[in-house]
């Protein structure tokens, strides 16, 4: 949820603070007051590329800051990128657009990239605009929308695994058929393979050898010191021997009993410490033979790495590749026969999985058709027909289905692609119906509608407002509207207006009280605010509230 926005020096906005309700928020105001500019600022905040032309006249940079709630999906992305944050924290996104093109994006004071910002909010915010209409009207996107609706990701992933197995096998085989090795190539492959096989490389060996070599080098630094410590402490003339002699002599004089006890304690304490020194010394106890083996083995590994320009993992892979090439060369006819059989088997598996996936899609499509028709009936399109059209295609990464959404808005008309039939007012309702379904599936946190009700009025406008209010029960909705029946459903009504002075036009915003809402709706509906218009506006709000609470 978007909790607030602060916009400074952006287009005709000087300095604007907006606090949002958590359900259905409408923006109203005269044309040109700056409503769409606010949506543009939000779009920029959510990851769209910034245009320096929007930097205002009161400085060399524009600042847009938004405060959002955090959900689990966002938290996972933030934690993956080392943000110390939890669900109770606010997410503060601040974007600075400079005239010189040096733009910055910060999330909770940490600089991030535009790609990261887009990734973080991509699934959270859905801004309904002409660009988004183009997405929904694009037939190439319809299969993905249907798969999102069917929500059978396991079947799709299982199919794609089988498809990739078949595709890779076929790709490798096609490349093999185009390759022509001669006898000298074969001899070289055998020579290299023999050398690598003789080396008996292991993926973990190099790291273990390097650790041993490091211990040895560390030992070299300390062995001399340890030898001297052992000599001073425990040699024939060392401290331990002298303490033993001193302790023995003191034991013969009763009057020095306390001194004897002290020296005795020191002796045994020293003995304990010398045991620790012995244990430390033993970890450096590496034989010269072992050291030579380590160094020789590392030399062999490094020589092969330099010779073939590959690390150990790549050398092991190279071994497998050479072994395969030799077998392919020496048993070409057998290899071709086995490969073709393998490719055919993989294709059959992939095609069968694609058929199962297609059946699931067709069943989901029937259900989707019913739901979309119901949504569009709610939006006063009583004669609508909607169909998900299937055509089979060659096996591909997304299966064997080419699909397109077809629609007819009037009785007796043929079904046609969405993009070819919807007029201005109708397209808004069709898009709202589709978005109601697909946004709910995606669990979008915020939907923004920029004049979606353009070209409609009366009862249709009321049903659009009703639909937006219904969506707002699951997600926050922000809508720019010029229609009183839509605004009547709002939980929060924000009025946008502008002032002019001799130097600049400036956008302002204020939240309307209940009485101010009635007056604004009266003016929106009839351009006047006399008693009759005010009474009608109040009844409209009451009607919307009663409808909303059903």
C-alpha cells in the first residue's frame, strides 16, 4: 500500500504532500490542474525512466518520495539484497531527477538501480494507462495471462524441462552432423584425454591441496620459534629441568615449606602449559615427503590449467566432451542411430506433456470466458461474447498453443481480436473487466486508473465506480475521474486545483470533507451547486455506500 507521496519541483508541482487512505482514493479537479502529473510522478517512482523535461523551474532537480507498506514478496527481494528490514518497517523510496541527467534512486537511504526498483515494485503496482491497454490487447501476451489464470505452474515447468531436454539433444545432434573430424583430430583428442585421465583430477582436490600448502607455509614461519621455545622450556638445561632441581632442593628444608609449595605449583602449571605447546607443535608436523607430494600435485594441476586455459571443473567437463567426441568418431553410424532414437523419444515425451498442458489450458479458458463475460455484464455490456481462441503450433518453450482473446460487443457480430472491436468507452470497460480478474490473481497491492471512465456516463459510470470499490476490498485503488458516480464510491476524495501568478502555474491538493464532497459531486454532475444538485449528490453518495456495503 502507498501511504504517502511527497513531490517537489516536478512539472507544475512546486511542493506537494499527499497522504493516502488504504482503500479507494479518487482524484478530481478541472482539466489541466495536474491530476495526471501526479500519476506520472508515481509512475516514475515505481521504475519508469525519468525525463529531465519534468524538472520544474524552482531548482535544478525534482524530488519524488513515496512511503509504502512492505509485504512478504517485497521483503524476500529486499532480504536477498542485504536490506536490514522487516514487515513492520516503512519502505521509503526517494527518486531525484536532475536537469543534468544525474538521477539517483534510494530505498531507505540505500542507493539502488532502476532495474532493482522496477523488480521490487513490478508485481505490486498496476498503473492502468494506454501503455497497459496495449499489453492486454497484445495477442502475444494472452498465453501468459491464461497460464497465470490457470495457475498450474508445475505442469508448465515439467513440460519445459522435457522440452529443453529434447531441444538440447537435437541441437547437439545437428551440430554433430555439421562437424567433420579427421584422423589427426582423433589422435589429438586421444592424446589429451589420456593426459587428463592420467592426472586423475578431482573437483575438490585443488582446494584441499591449497589449504595444506598454506598450513605448510605457516609452519615454516613458526617451526624455528617453536623449536627454540621447546628447547628453553623442556631441554636438558631448560626451565622445567631447573625448576625440578629447585623444587627438589627446597623440599629438603622444612622452614621453606611455603616457598616449596609455590615453586611446586609453578612447576606443575608449567608442565600443563608445555603440553599445550606440544599439541600446537604437532599440527605443524608435516613430513618432507608429504610437502613434496603437495607441491608436485599442485604443479601438475596448474600446468594442465595453463596448458588448456581451463579451471579444474572445466577440465573435467572437457574430459567428458573428448570421450564423447572419440566415441562419436569411432562409432559414427551407431551414434547417429542412437541419437535419432533418443531425440524421437524425447520429442514424444515433450509433445505428450504439451498436449496435457493444452487440455489444462482449454479447461481454464472455458472458466475464464465465463468469468470475463460476467465481469463485462456487470459493466453494462449485456451482449458481449468472449472466447479464448486456440490454434496449434510447432513445439516451443511455451507448448503447442497459440491463443488470442476474441470478443464481440454486440449481438450478431462475429468474434474478433480485442484490438479490432473496442471503441473508446467500451475499451475502458473491457480493460477494467480483464484487470479485475488478472490483478486479483497477481495479488497486486495498488491499482491506479487514469481516467478509465473516459467516454462513459450515467449507469455505466456507477457500475465502474462499484467495480473499483469492489477491487479496493483486496487492494488499494487510486483513480482519476471526471464522473460523479465513480467519485461517489471513494473512501477518500482528493481535490486537485491550480493557482496562477505572473511567473508560474502551481498544482495544489486537499482532501475534501463530507460536505465538500457533496458540493464537488454536484458540480461534477451538473456544473452547479444549487439545492437540487446538492440533494442529488448526497443521494448518489448514499446509493454508492449502500451498494458498496452489500
